[in-house]
C-alpha cells in the first residue's frame, strides 16, 4: 500500500476509514466468537479444566501462530486493506475470498495495491461474503427437505467433494500460469522440494508464504537478467 505521505487527501481519508472500521469489526468478530463458549459455560454451569487447557493450548498455539502471521503477510499485498479486513472477519480466505479477489482484479485488468485494485477487491469479497451466506442458507434448507444425509455420505459421490478445492484453484491459476510460467515453475518446484525434503505435512498458509518469497526473489533475479518480458 502506498505510503501516506504520497497519498491524496481523498485516498488517505479512505484508508483511514477502512482501518478504523476494519479494526472495530475485527474486534467485534473476535468477541462474538469468544462469547459462544463463554455463554455455553455459563448456561451449563461448567468451566474448562485447567489441566486440559495447559496440555492443549501450547500445542494449538504452536501449530497456528506461524500460520496466522504468515497469512497476514501473504494475503494483505494481494487483497488490499479493505479486502483483508473483510476476508479475516468472514473467513474461508484461501478457499474462497482470495480466489474471488484475485479473479475480480484479473477480470477488471487492475493490479493489487492500486486504488482501482483496492476497490475491486473489496467489492468482490464483500459480494462474495453476502452471496455465500445466502447460498449456504438456501442450500441447508433445500438439502434438509429433499436430500437425505446418507446420500451425501455415500462413497460414490465422496470423491467429488475431495476435488472441489483443487478444481477451484486450478481454474483460477490457469491464466496466471500462462502469463507467468517462468515464475510458476520456480514456485511450484520450491513447494515440491519443501514438501519432499522438509515437511510433507506443512500447512497451506506456511507453504504459500514460502513459495511467494521464492517467486518474488526469482522475479527480481529474472528481471535483472532480462528473462521476463
């Protein structure tokens, strides 16, 4: 994002509002999520066992703290300020919000971290959140009426659910692979090497950050060598 001293007053006012409301809604979302277990404990008159918390929390924090940091560093440059706040409040970033934002900017032929890209990304992710909520609500109602649970759990259709995410990212990535195939080769090879020789169970967020850093470094080198057009 541009430094504030290079922003116009209108642009600075926009980002000030985005950050103010984004912080408020993020805090509100965290409080709502935390209120659910608190209300359950109050209603049932129970408290978490201290020994269990001491045993579980360090493992969970060790598992997710790096991913949380990496996702912020990786997603903000791609989604912009408004898109980032919306994505982290509504969730499902890598599966839905990130592809939606990138595809919208690609279709509109604008780049991330520009004023146009910021607006397009924010609108696309906001619409996506609304449409997703409506579709999920409608789907739950329709499925509960017409589809029996055993049908969805049938081994015959289970492979279809396993390939939804790869199909989504494959369709999104195809245009980028065609445009930046040299960088894609480097990033894919880096991801494969990490999974093969370092950690085969590495989380998607951490792996994405590694491949982004490698791709950026490779892009700089290729640009200096004039390998990129």
